[in-house]
C-alpha cells in the first residue's frame, strides 16, 4: 500500500458514488478486509460491497491482496491502494474540477445526514451523552502555519486510528481544508 495517492479524474468519479465512497473509506479504515467484513462494518450486502470493490479495483483505488480458504471457495481479501489521498491540481486534467465539486458535495451531504442521525440518537438516548459536535474554522494562516495545521489534523487522525476499538463509541469525522484566494 502506497503512503499517498493523488487522485485521477476516473478515481474521483468513482468516489462520487456515496455507497462506493463508504466502501472505500471502510477499506482504508480496516486496512485489509473481505467483502463480508466490509458489509458487516457498513450494513450493506456482501454482493453490493463486491460490486463496489470491483469498481474501485478498476480505477486503481483497491487491490486484491490474497485469498482466505473457506468451506465453499476461497474468499478474496482487499486493501486500499493508499492510506492518504490528495485532490489533484484542477488544471492538471480536463473535467477534474467538476468531478471534485461533485465528490465534495456528496461528502458534505453525507456529513449532514450523519449529523442529523446523530442528533436524533442523542434525543432518543439522553442517558448515553450522545452529542453531535460541529467544529468550524475560518482563519487566515501563513503558509508554514497552514502546513503545520494540516500536519496536526493528520496526527489527530493517526491518534484516533491507533486508539480504535470495537467496544468504543463511534466517531465520524470529516475534515475538508479549502484554500481560498487571498
């Protein structure tokens, strides 16, 4: 697995599909997994997961890394092609800007749905102290400070990954850093 991958237009287009994006995120989070394990993780059928995995393989976002023996036939094990992905320079490939807008828009819509679900669960289960949290930042930073901020976000993700447990409370976090004109 590569450490970092700059997405192509075809890869961005593949991730524009919300279910496929969830499959990809689950695979990156799990490291390596079977379609059955991913299905269990995100509540979809193994056949649906297998379909999306084949699409991810076709664009180079996932690979089949092995087989596990089973009673009927060997079960494929998959891995994401990279732990980190970066958006490309919009001028690098025709049409990539539109694809990036669609992908980010779908991600934001999913974040809103997740927030709404979390709010409902918090209302229905007040004793569990479920509270959705929104962190918003709008600030100007010098280039070196912006790079440090991005590094701190990456370290927070690595910390959370290292502390992952099945018995813990689920946490969904998406960070989108948008560099705007001065």
